[in-house]
C-alpha cells in the first residue's frame, strides 16, 4: 500500500502568510521526511523527523508528527515567493521494504 | 557542494528503443536509487542499489529495466524496450548511510519521452 499520502491540495497564499500542509500514512514508520520540488526540478530534502519525535524546527519550517494518528504537518512561516513549489512527504517504513514512499505532493503558490 | 548529476536532461525516443539514463552519485555515498515521476503523479520507487547489487526493487522494475555501476562512479538505468507508459521524469538519488536514517540527495532528473 502507498505511504506518505498528502492531503491533495493546491495552496495559494499571499507572501508573508503561513502555509500548512498535511500528510497521512498507513503503516508504522522509522522516520518521515519532507522534500520540496520546484517545477521541473529535482527533489530537495527539507527536514526529517523520527518516529520518537513530535515536533522539529528548521529555519522557517516546522514539522509535527503524530504517530497515533499516522499524520504529519509541515508549516512554512512568513512565506516568500521563492517558497512556491510542490512539497512531498516521504515515509521510511518500520517493517518490510527499505525504501522511501512518497505522496503525491502539495502545490504551494506564494503570491508576491 | 557535492551533488548528484544526471544525463541526459531530456531524451526523446521511439517506442521499442533502448534507453540508458546516467547518474553520477555523490562520491562517498553508499546507497543509490532510481525513482520516477509520471507527470502530475507520485514519485515512485524503482530500485535501490548497494555494494554493487540490487538491494530492493519495486513491482514497476520488471525485466525491461536494469541497473549497473559500470566504473565505480556512474550509475545507470537501462530500459530495454521502451513503452509509451515509460514516459516520465526519472530521478537518481544517493544516500550516505546504509539505511534510510538520513536524507536522499536527488539529481535534477532525466525527462524521458516515448513516442
């Protein structure tokens, strides 16, 4: 089964606003990672949160993880036009396959 | 800053032709991967490679696909007889560790168009 399923949404916000996107998954995980993809480009790692962590910060990024609900959220504070991109969560499953499973991605457009 | 490089950036081929996509992973990394992304869809795992052999492969990675590390620096994905549905962006990635406790470093991708 697919893991790392973001709530499929396209988010359009004004520069300076916060952007929040969610990800749900189905099985137990070792960690969950968020990646960013600018249009037509490769994926860039943003942040990794381990299964025993509940919240993690990196610059303007804040990630939460709720293993009881099998969900994660990514918050980008004080968004900038350069944050316009697709954001993917990816899960490393606890059992079974040693592969990252990506979701479909959330498209975020930050309007200057 | 070290990076994963991929060539070609775009390849157009006729159905049934063989295609080789090339990648140069980051030099001290141990694990290598191929993922693909059909336009507008998920990023899908194809195969992982460690210690000169396939570590794991997905159901997508059937007999028409193969990977090779021919010379200690390049990591290639070969598609023997391309189909229309192979049209996608193919991403190579590498990671430092022998498991997934760290980040994957992705290349910019090779866009394959099968006509």
